[in-house]
């Protein structure tokens, strides 16, 4: 039986600075025939067609919304950020059901909250919640650094140094937006280079929350200067395969962010 194709979705939506558009999704009908007797088999087996693995509307809506929320500067002001489920569905060009399902998943992951008779709002973490997130991240990233010293190639570790090739302490403040992106990429890379599926999966949603607070704090006090110094020391320890020092430096770097939040992030209260 031929594949059935949905109309292209030309809708889009804008949250913060991110614009996401939906693409065609081929949908293949799964055919379950009557039970067939296979030659040489003692018991009958059903004949099944392969299941199409193309992402569903729900998964595309979920990914688009999550990326959009992560790209927003949600801590810039204290005003509530409300998401209109009906408007999002219209912008996506799909029904409200997959949007509602995507919202439910985002709520389970702590990115949005549903308020009865009022709507759905983007979640802002409290100061204590942010500190707890950073503390958990410190544990995961320091373990990843430990694994890197034991398993990563020299070329992979050298790639971390290349990220900062265009930055010096004097240039960081002139390129804060660019450095903020590289800073986030650096911490993601530490986790990925561990090649631990468990660490990567545990860190995925945690880092999305961390990404939003890192973007806010990198411009505060001396965070940018301290950040690049810490990163260079971490890379040196990884290059030297100094497991204990690399693990300690990564953990202390993250906990330094937690201490900064504790002292200065009054906007989280």
C-alpha cells in the first residue's frame, strides 16, 4: 500500500528570539494481514509492515516549544509568560491535541505549569531550585570529566581548546553574546565526550534549565572573566589526563555558579 502524505505545514510561531517551522511528515499505514502459516514453522506468525519512524506532530511541537522556551531570557523580568495553546496550534497549522500533549510533557519536565482557568505559563525557577539544579549538574559534569580523562582521544580534548581560540580575557566583554554561546557549548561537550548514554540522558533536561540561568549570569559581576580562566584550567587538566584534578575543577566551577546565584541572584526570589 502506498504511503499517505500530509499537506506541508507552513505555520510558525515566535517565542523570544526563536522561530520554528514544521516540515512534511510522511505517514505510513501499518498493515496487519491475516495470520499466515510460515513454511517449517510450528506456530503461525502475523505479517507486519515496518513502522514509520518519522517524528509525530506531538514530538515536533514538543521540540519546537522546548527550544523556544530555552532560547528565551525568562529571568529578565518578573512578568508571567503565558502560552496560548489555541494560537500555537494555529501557528503550527495542526490541531490542538498534539500541542496539548506536548505541553503535558513539558509540564512533567518542569518547563511550564498549568493554572486552572488561567492557562499555561513558562516556569521560572526559584533561587533555591536553581541552586539545587546547579548542584546536581556539578555531580554529573564532574563525573563526565573523570571519564573523559580515561577514554576521550587527544583530538576530542583539543576540540575543547579550539572553542576558545578567538577569545582572550580582554576580548570576552566585547563579545559577551558570542562567548555565552561558546560557554554553553563547552559544558554540553563535556557531557557528550563522556560517551555515557546514562549521563547524557540524565543531563539533557537539566542542562536546558541550566542554559537559561547561565545566559543570565554570564554578564553579572566577574563571571565572564572567571569562566574563561576556569575553562582553560579544566582543559589543561583534561589534556594532562589528571583525573582527580579535572573532576575537582569541573565540580568547583559549577559550584562557583551556585555560590554566585546564592549571593547575587535576588531576581529569582
